[in-house]
């Protein structure tokens, strides 16, 4: 199962939006900032730019957009993870969001 197929199962709507982000080249910047960590800047639908950080090994992720405040897997994160696979051949399997107050 590819990363895209995986996301289409667990988060169908944001995955469709993520594919649109990729098709419109709205990932402005993406770079490995550590062995297992990628940082990216993604332009949202409103034109605002959000920062996304993904820890590949741990399957953890973070985005500065309002949808991700509660730790949800947003379209920006999904777009970055799909781009990661396309660019570096890295398959990330994100952990489900942790509930507020955990860890
Ligand atoms: Zn986001």
C-alpha cells in the first residue's frame, strides 16, 4: 500500500486537498533538517504559509495551521509526507494524533 493509498483510507478529505496542494506546487520549501526530521513550508488555501515538521522514524508530525492545533493530521502534513515519498523514497506511517493531555 502506497502512502497515498494509506492516507486515502485514514483521512480521505484532507488527502484530496493534499494532492491539490502538490499539483499546485504549494510546498514552497522542504528540507531534511536532521537525520529523521523534515521541515517544510506549505501555502494554505487562504494564502497563509504554514510550517510543517515531520519526524520520519517516530511518525510524529506538527503543523502551524489552525486545523492542526489539536494534533490532527492536516492536509499540509499529508502533502509533505507524500512529497517525502516522491522525493526521497521515504515512507512515513504517521501515528494517530495523541489526545490532549497525553504524554
Ligand atoms: Zn496544517
